[in-house]
C-alpha cells in the first residue's frame, strides 16, 4: 500500500515538472518580442520610417508663394473640396487645423514625427542587448540616428521659430524626447539651438556609424550620402557655409550623377526608380491639395509667379508639372519608389548657395550651370552674374525652380527673411468671390502652432502668438 | 448469511460522511465489501489494543449535581475508553453528585450507576452502559425477527444494516435483501434500517416477527453539502460564501439554457436579459463589476472542469451593456434537464482555488447521475408559446396621426435639407408637384395613407411555439452508476426569422473496479443551429420606427417597396420582408466534452483523484445576403435589374459601385479545443473524534486553443446553387477596395496553463473551522513578466458554529447559528499588457520589398499585477426547527492597481499608455431568507426572499480624457462614480419659438474641456441596479404545487428611446414613425409653459452647441435634437418588479401511476413574464431592453406559456 502511495506521488511530481518549460513557452503567431538586430531593423522600418503610405507636412507647400487657389465653382454632391482643410494653411489662420466645415483637421505630423523619434530612441537604447553582429548593429545605429535627425529637422522647422544664430539660444524650438518607453510626462519646448545641436550631433554620429558598417542598402533605407546631404542642408540653415561645402562635396564625390531630362523616359514621373540622383526616398506620392480630378471641386495649382520663373526651353516645365499642377511624383506602381526623395541636385544647390554667401561666385555659378545643363532642352541654359547679390538671386531662383513642391520652399522662405506673401482665396461654391490674404514680412505665422491634441494634453507647451488674419 | 456486527453508531456515521466527502462511492455491504468492512473493524481493534492499558488508570472525579452524561464524558476523557450508551437513557436518570479519588474504573462505574436503572459491562476497552431491565428481560426471552428489505420498486437491497436502536447489535441483509436477527425481547425495541444512499428507517417492534421494509432513496438535501468543483464540503464546515440550488428549483420551462433561468434566484448574482431573442445569452455578474478594462464574466464549471466560451470574445464587447451575445457562452451547449445542482462561488475563499480566472466568481454546475435501483426511464417535454409584441402601450402614432404631422410640416413650409424619400404623404406631394397625379388623386392617396395602419409588429412577429423533449435512462447498482440522456429542442423566436434547433446527448458511467478503485467517464455532445436576421436589420426597431402609413403589400398582394436610400442619386427600393427573405445569419455549434475520472483509495483517509477532460467546440457563423436585397442595392448603387451606365468613366464605376453583382457570404468558423488534466490527493482524517483535518494538494494542466478563419466572399448567388460570380476588379475599383477592406482573418490562439493548488481545512469539534486555500498559475501568455509567473493567490477563512457550543445547547429554538469570515487576495495580469516591447510581424513593404514589423506594445516597465482583496463576513441561522432560516453576507472587494489607459502627450511618442492607476471597489451584502410556515404531510408552504446589494465605485479612474459621447453611453469611467454611470444634458425648457434649450453649455473663454463637460452634463445614474433579487412562494396541497417567482431590481436608470429617431435630419423622414408624445408638441407661442415637446422644425438648432456651426472650440454634441434625446427629461427610473413565473404542478397519485404501470407522472403549467411593474415613462418598453439608440436587434421580453409533462417509467 505504501509502495503504491509513493508511486502515485512520484507520478504526480513527474507530471507537474516534466516539460513545464515547453508547455509554458510564450507563444504567438505573429507577435514577437524583438531580440535580434533584424527584428529591430524591421520594426524601425515599419514604425520610424515614412514609407509609401505615410506623410507629414502635406500643407507645407500651400503656405508658400508657389501656389494659388482654384475652384471649379461646381461639382457633384459627392465631390470633395480641398479648400475645406487647406483654408487655414493657405490663408495662414491663427488655428490652421480648423477646417471651414468647423471640424478639426488634425495635423498629424507632430504625432507621427515624435512617434518615429521614440522608435529610434528605443532601437538605440536596446542596441547593446540585441543579438547580432557589430556590423549589423552599427548599421541600425546609423539608421536610427539619421531618422531621428530627419524627424527633428522637420519638427523644428514646422513648429519651431526660424533659426537665427543670434536668437537661437532663446527661440522656441520643439521638445526633446529622450524616452524609451511609455511614460506620462509633459515635455517642455527646447530652444532652437538645442534642437539644431541635437540634429547635428545625431548626423555626425550617424555618419560615423555608416562609415563603420559594411552594410550598404538601397535608397529605401537611410545611407551615408543622405546623411551627408541632410548635414549640408542643416548647415545651410545654420549658415555654417564651410560645413555646407564640406558635406555637399562628400555627397557629390560619392553620387555625382544628375538626371538628364533630355534622355529620360518620358512616361515616368520625375521621382522614379531610374532617377540616378535619388539618395533616399520617403513619403506618400498622394498630395491631397494638388488633385484636380473629377471628384474634387477645388485645388491649388502653381502660382503665376513660379510659372514665370521657368524659361521656355526649361524641360522642368513638362517634367515637374501637368496642367499647372505639381506632378513630380507618380503612382508607386509605375515609379517603384516612394513619393519624395532627397537627391543630389540639392547638394549642388546647397553648395552653390554656400559659395555665393562665401563670395566664391564662380564656383556658385558653376554648380548652378552644371545642374541646368541637365534640365534644358538645348544649350541655352547658362546663367551668369558678377555681383554677389545677383548670384544669390540666381541661386535662390534656381533652388525654387528645382526643389518646388518637395517641402523645401516654406523652410527656405523662413531662412531667407520671411518675405511678404499674398494669397487670393476663392470663396464660395457657385458665386466665387476673391479674398485677399496677406502674410507680412517676418510674420509670426511663419511658425506653425503646435497641434491641438498636444497642447490639450501637454500643459508645459508655450504657444507662439500667431496674429488673427482675415481677408483684406 | 447471518452475522452479528459490532458496529457502533459513530462508526456508521463516519462511513456515511465519507460518501459525502469522497468521490461518491456508495459503500455496499456486499461480499467484497465485507472484506473492507472487516478491515475497518480490524483497524478499529488495533486501535483498541493501543489503549489497552487504559483500564488501569486511576480516576478522580469531583462533580456536583451534574448530568450523568457529563460524568461519563469526563470518565471517558480520563480513561480513554470507549463508551456506548444511549443519551436519552442517561438523561432520564437526572443529575448526580460524585466525588472519587484514585478509584479504579470498575469502582467509579459502580458508584456512578448506583441507584440508577442502569448497569454496565466492560468489554476490553469498551464500556457498555445498559438498562438493568433489559438485562433482566434478556434472560427471559429471545426473539428472532426476519424480513426482507427492498427498494420502492421491490428490488431486494443487499447489505442493509439492521440494528437495534441504542445497542450495537445488528446484522446485514443478504443478497436477497433478507435478514434474520436474534434479539432479546424488551419493551421499546426499535429496529433501525440503514443503507448508504437510502433514508434510514426506524420500526418499533410490535410483536410481529416478520418485518419487511421498503427503503426510500435518500434525497440528498441540497443544503447539506456544497460542491466547489474541486471538493465537496459539508455545509456546516463551509467557511466561504457559496449558494447552492438544485436543478429542479432552477428549471424553467421556457428557458433554453441554464443562464436564462438564474435571474432572481441567487443573491448577489445579477442577470440581465436584454432581449427575448431565442438563443441569446444574458449578462451575468457576481457581486458587481470587478474590473475596469478586463473581463467581468464569471467562470463556468461543469462537473469540475472549467468550460471556455466557444468563440473568444473581447472583454470590451463582453462588458458592453449594448452588446447582445448570440453566439452563446460556455454553458449554452449543456442541456438544462441534465443539471442536478449548481453552486455559486462568490467570495475570495470560495474562488481562490480557481486562480486568476475566477475574480468574477464561479458558477459550478453538477450534472445528474443515476439513482440507486433498477433502470428508470424518464421523459419530459415542454411546449411553450411566446406572445408577440404589440403596439399596445408603445405609444406610437397610427398612420393618420403620422400623415397629419407631414401635412403640418408642409403647410408651415418646412423643408428638408435633403430631398425626402418618395413615399407616403411626401411621395404623393412629389407626384402632385410633378403633375403626375391630379389633386383629387392626391387627396385619394392621402386618404389611403391615413387608413393604411400597417401593423409591422404583426407582420414581423408571431406568437411562436417551441418544444423541448428530453429522455433519460438512468440507474445504479452496487458497483455501477449510469445516466444517459438525449434532448431535442426546437425553439421559435417571436420574431419570424428567429429559430433554434438543438440536440443534446449525455452519457455518464461510473463503476467500482474494486473496493479501492473507481473509474468513470462522461460524454456530452450537442449540436445547435440558430437562425437570425442579417445584422443590418433590427426588426423590432424597424417596426417601432417605421411609419405605419407605408404599405407592406400592394393591392394585388405583391410586396410594396419604397425608397429607403437617403442621399443616393438613384432611389433604392426597400421592403423589409424581401430583405429578410434574401438575407440571414446562422450560427451552428457542435460541441463535445469528454471526461474520464479515477478515484483511488490509497488508504481509507487518503484518496487520489485524477481527471482528464477533453472538449471541442466548432462554431460556424454564416451571414449572407443576395443581390435582391436593398443592402446589396446600396452597395451596388443601383436597383437590381437597372442597367449599368455605359461609360466606364462614369462615377458609378470609379467611385460608387462597391459590389456590382451578387451578394456576399461571410463565414466565420471557430474551432475551440481544450484539454485539462488534473491530479490531486486528498487526506481526510478525524483525530480523537474532534479534530477533523482535511488537506488536498494537486496540480492541473490546461490548454485551450482557438483556431478560426473569417472569410468574405462576394458575388454570392444563393439561388443559383450557392454559386459565386467573378467580378472584374479593374472595371470596379471600389469593389476591389471593398475586397481589400474585408480581408480574411485567421485566429490561432493557444493558451496553456500549469497550476498548483492546495487547500487545508481544520475543524475542531464541528464548532471551529479554519480553511486556507492557495493556488498559483503559470501560463504561456505572451509578453508576460517573468517575475509575475506563478505568483500565488490565497485566501483564509473561518467559521464558528455557535449552535454546537455547550453553552448554546439549551437554546432550543435555535437549530443553527453560525458565523463565517473570509479574506483573500486575488491577482490578475491584464490580458494584453506587457512590460516588453512587442512587435507584430508584417509582410514586406509593397514598394521596397523590405520586411516590416509594426508596433504592438511599447515597453511599459512599471506594470504591476491588478490586485483584488476581498473580505466577506456572514451570519447564518435557522430557527424553530427550520421554520425560518436565513443567511446574510457582507462583502468588500477592493480592486487596486487596475490597468487603465491614460492619454499622454503626443510628444512622448505614444498616444496613450496603460498604467496601474485604477482603483475599483465593490461593497455590498447578499441575503437569503426562507420561511416555512406550514409543513404538514398534505400542505406545505414555503416563502423565500433573496437579494444582493452592490455598490460599485471607481475610486480612481486614471483616464484623463473622456469624449462627450462616453458621458452619454455610460462608457465613461469617472472617479467617485460607478462603472456604467451615464450622464445627460440639462434640459432648460423650450424657448419662445418652441426650440429646446439646455443649461450650462456656454463655452467661457479658457475653459478646459473637462470643466465644460462638468458643466454641461448632469449625472443621471447607473445602468446597473444597486439591489436585485427575487422572492418566491411555493404552496403545496397534496399533489398540487403552486409556485410563483418575482424578480425585483432597484436603483438603475434608463435612457428612454429617442424621441427624434434620426438626429441628422431635422424633420422626421416620411418613412419614420413618431411617438404620440408629439401630439402634445409646441404649436403656438405660450405652449412652452405647458409642454416639453419641441416644435416641429427643420432648424438644426445648433447655433449654440456645436463647433460645426459656431466658433466653439469644444464639441459637446451633434445637434440640439440629439441633445434633447439625451437630456435629463428623457431618462427614467429603471426600478421594476417582474412577475417572472407562475407555475402549477400536479403529480399523479402513486396508485394511479401504478395502474398505468408508471412510476411517476406530473404535469406542469407555467406562465413567464406575467407582468412587470415599471416606470410609466417607459411606454411599453421593457426595463431590461437596450435603448434603441444603437442597432442591437433587441426584442423586449415577452410573456410565455409553457405546458410540461414529466413521466418516469
């Protein structure tokens, strides 16, 4: 009897201990706790990159002098009206998130960019614990630093005051987020200087790690050249012209090619997989305000002013636009690439501007003419000038022509002295009336308000006072 | 077979008790069992020898004027001898004073019994105290009594103990049930016949020497034991809060599933039946909502095994009071006729053994088993009629009243924002203006509409007939117990397209392989098929809200269609019958449960129990519509048969047509399979007669898997042989978008759990009982924090049986008085919270080809367990021999560190985070009172009252942002208020033009959202009652039994059905019916003083309240009409009293049954939902029915009539 008892107890104990670990091993079909560098790499790509279905700052170009307002004045009841959401931005309202319908058109850029930052922070934080080779880790590290710099660059230029060396140490920038998980904190605004320092640091480190790693991927993922290019752009914004030249040189040394418009495949939009000057691609090709299709009764075609800037033999006329509508980025299915890109042309333009500012006028003009040589249908493209101011004007106009509708113009206007802009708004659906709105020189509205959803929750946000603006 | 046994009374008692505690092995005094019995006697004798020296003990007694029994007890204490005596006889001797010092046992006894009519004899270690008379007469006469013992069916009962009362003389019956007993004749000779499982019978010897006895089966009183699923506990040793009910008590004829029968029967158990839909499961809560974000449903246990839901449903869906569960829950597949009893475990002490799953209480169901005797066949049937709903009391306009409203609108020049549908009066107007008809024709048509009065409720609903049939075959002999049953149900809902068909089968078999080993198997199968309407149709709401001026049929009898598509360029025609005919939903469930048990007696007091359980549930949900429905037309953007536009650039192709051909078939199939293996050892021993010690330790392994796939298939043509059309995705890009939207979903979840548990009970002298339970679970839950795996949960509890105290013995009118208290801690890891970063593997990016993963959970390192501490104190008593019995429990459940979600600043990179910030408290009491004023053979009357009061308070909600909608629906979790609290706008009367106004809606500069909401909204109340319970009465006169059950619910509030059914359209649409409240609407200036019903208007009335039309910053509503619907004057008290059932039962007399060669026949008539006392403002709506603000498909509870027949062969 006793023997039996012990047998049973033994069975019981065995039952409870055998393969306990296997049985209780955490399981899920599609969920993982990231462990390897690969896991994090996929996560970073999924959550921190702005891929083909994501965008930020869609409204950036409709605030500039590159667009005008257009309405058909009629439309079926099913059609959408781009003016509804655009009005607040196009006319630089005190609260651009307020749509004409009265509902709020949430500006998600803030949310999305900060989420991207958090994901980069997590990847950087967890690096040491990941399984993988040092080489893989260096690549991930470089990527995360680049994306973070990229995020902060857009954030500070959207919501921070324009950079000015004199005031940067007190100007309102955007919060610096060093979190690596969920936390309930109210992050205060940092200074613009702090933001720029952080961007430059991240870029410097990113470049170091890109140099260290042997991994080189295509332009869907962050890479050394794009880090150089972003560095040259940030340096340009900070007016560190030597640095601009230094970084632009590095870009051009590695990827000198420009897209020759004379020989391009005319079926494809400008930003496409065969375009040799694309360094890094991001964002959605769909542009909500530039659709003049059947189902919209209004849109924002290019302004007369911009149109006038292009010479007749400038091929950009047909490559960049289609019936007065920006048309640089085509359907993903055709172009096999995302909607936006960082490209080599910008390196030439950055360098040209830096040379002009540094009074090295011949080099500035050489860069501009080199770019133009790829853009014109004939040899009649050379520009020249002998005074610094004239060269600067040439450089700035060329930059406007080349980089229009790539989310650059608004930022350029901010750093070029925030000029006065007039916008005519077409109000009404059947009886169209013209309303004139004016953005004054140096207007506070050159800085966007921080979105409502943030200020409602984050009480430590100091707001910039944008002026009330109504039609004149 | 003739044998004299030395069996003392205590011994038999203990045996009997074992059968209660153990796995239910009837101890048979058969040949085999005799060996066991001899063993026991042998062990007993061994014990005696251990005490052999006791006789030499010197005894000192110093007792004055005490009862003899007390002296004997003292003697017993000092000598450790066993004494056998009759308490009564000692009582008769009165009191005695005795002083002895160092006396021998013999001397002591001599002096004790000196002068009494008693004498004694010492037999080894046993002292027998007996009558002097008896001994004297013994010498005179010995008689021989013979006889036969049988059961009620004349089956001989072998092994029955026949004893002489007050002695230890006895025999057992032989295989033929016969016995022969040689005894000394005496007056007051009483024979006691006892047998496990049978009622003990006493016969006074009257000089007849042949005594044949029929023993009746022992009906185990439900209140003697409780079953926790892991154990059986004697009620008098129970220190937890458990309510037990027998299957017969809960059985209701019209109810199809156990959960539908529980309302009002169990204190502390709240049941909400939101609809009369056949096959819908009610919402059950035990002692309030104990979680903020987690599941609030109790755990169902059948025969010791936890059953899982056939389809895994999210806590949010389960917790929502507006959600109706048609799929069914864990218990739906169980045939109610197979239920022997249920036990509801309420406090932490009772549920601790179930671990983390059981924080919301446990309902333990025990199925029937065979009764001793030859096989019996039972057939029972219930035939039920359910009434259909009518317009009576609903206060809806008839067609004339409705058309008059349209006339007024027209006459006052009120216009619609969008063109109204071409139907009813407005349709006639269209035709008139288009000059399609003359003015005379117009008047004729108006008259036609006024007289139409379509009875939608009659057209869609019916008085339905349902039937259930149940056959069982059961029986048991000394070794084997069996119960087989089969059932068939065909239940028709009072909605014409609602039907349920279910088959059940059960097989239970258990057998003693030898005197130590018992094995058993159970097998349950069920198959059910339920038919419902397509979920886009809410039939009762349709009937309620659709104008009665709309005809259902044309004059020629064909279906009449009208345009139901506001905003579509093409009028899309609708007819509800056509819609119902050409769409539908079926839910089919197949379930199989198999249990195998083994009980092995290692030692008499040490038992090993093992159980293996497998279960399988296949659920097939199918929802479909074909191309003839309006629903398909609305996707197609064309009526069936209309030509498609020719140009491919037409918006029809590019943006409208989402389903060009056919209908759609949606299949959602889920396979649930689980197994449980459990082993435990139970040790139970009574030391020195007063120390009752019981320990169980065990381990359990459980695995539950859900696998499923949900698919949508377009182009469905059911009437072409269930074929599917191929549709050109290039031509129809919107169709392609729809296909992409409705992606197939695969479910594959495995939940594994390994648990260890232990329970320990110590009872001292049946007076003080202490209990300790502990359990720890480890699971494969994904992302779980390793440190919280196997964290134990535990409970302690105690009981004091005051009535067993010596000092209380003299209080004769109290049969039972006891106190209970328990305390326990329960932990819970909220299902999907994790301290880790969790990613979801995605597919490759379409453009770049790189793999992506998306974020599932951000790391949240500060997460802790949710903890619930609960305390329960209770008193139980029974007075005047059961005339009044009652129990009263007070409890306090405190949930701490509940997981809540808090919105955080977006610059942190996340939108919201979960944190352990919620605290929730449930306080309350449960009570049960039973009074039996009349208890005679022919007449008995029982009254019972029960109730549960629960106060649920969210002490800390942790959520920072609540939308205005949440205030209205009751989904807002607000500190200081209960879960399910809802709010209303403050109605400020009508203004001078009859428009409604609302108070405190001003948006003062700089006001915060929270502050504004605080101003705007007024707390209305809770959607769940404070106090719920039932009372019932049962009156029996001979073979007639009349019973009534009432249910009451106090303390909840109800939002009335919306007065304005479509708040976006400010005038009532032509197809809408209206409440007859509108008859009293504001019509002329000054009416605002006498009515609260606003003017008929097309004014959105928004200028003040919505950001859409003003420069408000913060939204507080959609528009003024919606505010009116949701205002404080559109709420009412939800207190109600429901006459749940009235039933009359008649059982045929035994004689008549015998003539019919039947064992037992009874008839039953039952009426359910006889009437409900409720707030007048509800206007025909049932207080349990969900408000019509959402499409829930709820149908108000209806009255049912049931006829039942029960025959046992």
